[in-house]
């Protein structure tokens, strides 16, 4: 058991992977709460795919990834925003049409550049290939994102629960939306090289949704979602190391298992626990009625 | 002049290009028809989720040697049931439930394939349009043909339940059954597109042509016709592009498809930006499709 925990730590790349996943857990745990509360999974999926060409361009040309992807993120957000204004096609179809096209552009770029870097490495992230400079970038970006979130958390919360009321008290609803999308985009951008396109959705959505099964309070929700992301991330790294699996995908599978456990066994309203309680309740009721009848 | 002609004819002297053309034509027909309903119902996210979620089924099919079709269908049904069960329990919103289960299933698929299947993951994810076999063509023809017949037979019922499920229910239509039918049709479309475009880009095949067509017409049959035409146009254009430039086949088609969509969005007289600006700056004229905007 101890060996299971200690052996991986002898490899330096595991230190970096653990540090990176720990930093990312804090950021995605906090941002993810709002993604789940506002139902923005599809938008985050679209963002992560749409930033993909930026990852490719940065890999091929050696340009700074953050700069390229920030530009790409802004372009795509504006494009999606413009297209979704059109009421003729639904919001979903608009997002889907735009992001698949931009994603395809990334794939075309890879095929055109005949890059010898494997596509799957870019798609699924290289958690075991992050360096200390990546970790440092994540820390800096994370601190900025968290400071902004902390400074205006009340406005965000009000805006995501009751837009009409928040507009009535004079909050700039559209501005807050845009700011949140920007924070979400930045979160996706820093996480992408480590965990990849699809896995980032799971990191954003699964921990807060799991936490949501366990509590209703926002503060606890945030803390729990960070903790769940952290546990899933660390467990995923260990499993991937020992079983030689794709690390990003392993983290997601662990997170999904945690969600299912919470879904079935949550003490408050798990599917199994509530059924048991109902069973007990009806047993008690039966006993009570039978006693009444006997009397 | 002859050089231009050659640019168009030379690619199709190759057997693999002819097969790719046949396959993309069949897929354009099927996805144009099915995609119209996907766009009308606004279920792009769940379609995207399903197309990702079938990956573990494909991996298991490779592993144990049963047909890809069975594996993908079973995985799709399991994930769809899990999503709707969790969303119905009311604990987690449908949006989150979709996000959780499709990423989980997809990651499981990635792990299974990377551990066990010798075929490269990117072939499965993005397809090999130039590697389509005779058998793939027959599968697409038979299953796709059957699907189109089913949709044509049930077109009125499907349309009504897509537009107004309340009304459809009031008229005694089996709305839940029709929804399930639509999901099965989507899953089948994903499966037959797998060899050619893979399971990530198939979403584009399903929604982009139909969304483009939606900008151009309000009539149902024209919508289907235009969706198929858009899919054909960009499909064939993509084949030429990837043949001459050496780009990835499926991705070239998808990219062209989105370009066409954006172009139509900008220029469409009814619902495009041009129409919007015209209404805005010349408010006296009303466009036939959009009377409500005319007066403001």
C-alpha cells in the first residue's frame, strides 16, 4: 500500500503532474460551480474544442500558447455570441455549427503541417509531460481568476440565480455574463495542455455536480467541489501511473465513479439511501397502523 | 482550360476517391434528413454527447469481435438511459448530467482503446474517408436507406412532435416513442458515419447543413432538400480540397460546411445579418419571413 503511494513519487514528472492537477482542481472547482448552476456545459465543450486550433498552432510554430489561445478564445466567443443572436436557428445548433468548424480547422492544420507530434497527445493532454513553468503559469492565472471571483462573488451569484432581480437592482447583467465567460475561457485555456479537450468538461462539471448532491450551501459546495476534483485528480494520477493508462482520461473516469457513488449513496438524497429511508418509513407506518388497529 | 477540368476530373480516376464520393453522397442524404429534425428540436448537445459516448462500445466491439454497430448502439442506449434517469431524478440538471456521462463514457473508451486496440485512436475519432471499404458502402446504403424510409413514413408524426410536443401528445401521438425513435436514428447515423468521418465530427454533418438550410427557408420539404444540398456541396468540395491540398478529409468537409453556414448567416436575405441591417435601417420594408421586425 505504502509502495503504491511512494513509488510514483520517485519520478519527477509525477511531482509536476500532481502539482498541476492540484492547482487546476482549485480553479475548476470554483469556476465549475457556476458552470453547473447556470447549465453551461455545452458552452464549455464548445470553448474547449474551439480553442483547439490555438493549441495546434502553438505546437507547430512554437509561439506562446497562452497568447495564441487568448486570441482564439476571443474570436470564437464573439462568433458564437453573434450567431446565437439569430433566433431562426436555436442556440445549440449555432454553438454546434461554429465549434465543430473551428475544431476541424485544428485538425486540418495538424494534417497540413505533417506534424510528428501525435494528434492524440494534443487531444487528450499530456498530464505526465507538464513542466514546472506550466505549473507556475497555472498558479498565476489561478490566483487572478480566484481574486476576481472572490471580489464579485455576490454579484455573480445573484446574476446566476435571478437575472431579473439582479437587473432590477442595477447590476450590469450582460457585463457580468461576459466576465464570467472570459474567466471560464481562461480556465479552459490553462487546463487544456494538461488534460485535453473532452476531459476539461468533466473537470468543470463533474466535481460541482457531485458536490451538489451532498450540500445546498454555496460555500460548502465550492469547497467540496475543489476537494472532489483534488481527490479525483490525485487518484487518477496514481492509477494512471501504476496501470499505465492515459492520465487525463483516468482522472475523468475516477471523477465519474465518485459522482455515481454520491448519486446512489448520498446521505441526504441518494437514490439508494432515500429508497431505504422510504422503506423504513413505510415499515414504521405499517407498524404504527397495525398497532392502532390492534388497539 | 483543360487544366481546370483536370483539377476536377483527375481525383475521381482513383478508386478510393470514387468510393469516398459515393459514401459522402449517401451520408449527405441520411444526415440531411435526420439532421433537420435534430435542428428543429434543438438537441445538438445530446447528439454530441451520444456520438462521443459510443466510444467504449466501439472499443468492446473491437476487443470481443462483435459488430461495431451493436457495440455502438448498446453503449449509446446505456448512456442515454443513464442521462435521462439522472436528469429525471431531479438532483442534477440535464445539462450537467449530459456533461458528466458523456465525458465519463468517452474517457473510458479512450482508456480501453489505448490499452487494447491496435488500430490508432485518431482513425476511430476522425474516420478515414479515403479508406472506406466496399462493405462500409453497402452498410451505409442499406441502413441509411432503411432510415430514410422510416423517416418518410413517419414524417408527419415526427414533425409535429418536434414542433409542438404538447399538441402532439394531445392528439394521441406516442411522443416518448417518437423521441426514442429520433435518438435511435441519430445513433444509427453516427454509427454509419464512423468509418468516413469518425465520431467527433459527425455532429457537424448532422447539424450544420440543416442549420444552414434553416436560414434559407421555412418550408419543411425545402428544408430537407436544402440541407441535403448543402451537405453534398460541402462534402464534394471537401473531397477536392483534401485531395489537392493533402489535408485531413473529414475535417476539410466540416470546415467548409461551417464556412458555408457563416456565409449564409451573413448574406441570407431573410434571417442573415444583411437582412437584419436592412430591417433596421429601412424599417418601412417588411421581409416576408420576418414581419415582426419590420415595424420597429
